[in-house]
């Protein structure tokens, strides 16, 4: 199964991003670490395949909110809003975490290319990717190696590799959708801007125990009750539920990757009260933090 995740609700319209391939190329393949890439909720017409060889962080795709770990591979359909935020660069302007990214316009080979008889399975893959598709680690590691090679390739060989990758993904029966069936992006630009500012602020201050509802309401230039309604309508969650989901995901990674005490992890995750942390963790993971840590150690 994929990393801890949750669906339903992030309905903010994403900022539009215009992507331009390098001269002499019809699609892009690059390592995100080579770009000064801010963490932001965005969309673009291009289909995107993102492979993260190692690291931990948060992933948002449509109304999916989840966490990623090593060998994370996700295929995103055209215009599907998304963002990745690594824990290593949390709170910084640019996220320079390494990730191989492949981007191509669905019509870059002509409007009917993926409707050819030989491309039926790939056409179906791209349709399923409209909700985002997560692939298991074994497939991810194999495809990741091919993406690394593709980045250095030239000419027709690049195109052959791309089509081969899509063919392999289309034949993977273990791919899991990320966004829910009911996901629809907002078309209201004012909502888009305002909710993006709020969610960006939460992301960058996630571990701050002083992050408050009133602070966010002030940032949105609303009174507390109006802000509560606005946030629930925009994300499908209350403010506290949204923050707790992200904080518990962050705590899970600390439980997995460090030897820090439960008390220390609760404080690092933005909880001043240990009993509140334990209660929230039990609510989201159906087990205590200690049980979670022990299960991870047994699995490893």
C-alpha cells in the first residue's frame, strides 16, 4: 500500500503554470532539485509523472492529502492540481529535494495519437490519471531508473523511452487512484487565491503550536465564524481537522525515522499536550504512537 493518506476535500483552484520544453524537445524530463521550485498548489495542461527516489514529505493531489516516502511514483492527468512538499525544506522558500519529473502535453504527438489501436491501454491509463495514480515501490524503482536515463537521452530515443514507460505503467494492475471520484476543482479565482494563501501558511507553520484559528481568519480577512464556513466549503474539512491530518502525517515520519521520544515527537509536531497528541493519533491511525512505531520496526 502507499504512504498514509486521506481523501475528500481540497477544492481550491490551483495557480496555472506554463511549461515550455527545451529547444529541440517536445516534452520535459528533469530533476526538480535543479530548479528553484517554490512549494505551491498548481496545475498545468501537461500530464506529469513524478518519481521521488528517497525522502519524506507531504503530497496533495486533487482532494487527496497524503505523505510520501522512498520510491514514490505518481502519474497526474492534465489540469489536475497538485503539490509536493518535502520535510527537509519545510518552511523554506524553495524546495530543492530531488525528484525526477516527466511532463508532456496529451496532444504533443497529435490529437489522435493515443487513440490508435496500439495505444488503447495507454489511452485508458491517461484517463485514469485524471484522479492521479500511485504506483507501488517495485514499479516505481524500475521506472525511476528509466527516467534518469531519459533525462540524458537525445533524439528519437527519448520518445521511444517515453512510450515504453507509459506502456509499462498501463500494464500495472496495482496502481491506486489518489483523488476521490467526487473531486472537482473550484473555478472561483477569488476562492483560489484566498484558500491558497491559507493552506500555504498552514504548511509553513505546521509545527508551530501557536498556529490558531483566529490567526488564519485574520489572514483571510474574515471573522471567525465566516472563516470556518469558508474553509469547510473550500476543503471539505474543518480547520482543526485539516491541520491535525498534516501534523499526524508528520509525526508518523518522525516515529519511523528517528529515535526521539513520544513526548518530543508530539512537541515537534505542534502538540503542546501529550494526551491530546495521543488522542489525535489514535483517531487518525487507529493505534497509539508507540504501537505505530513498533509495527514499523517489525515490518522493517
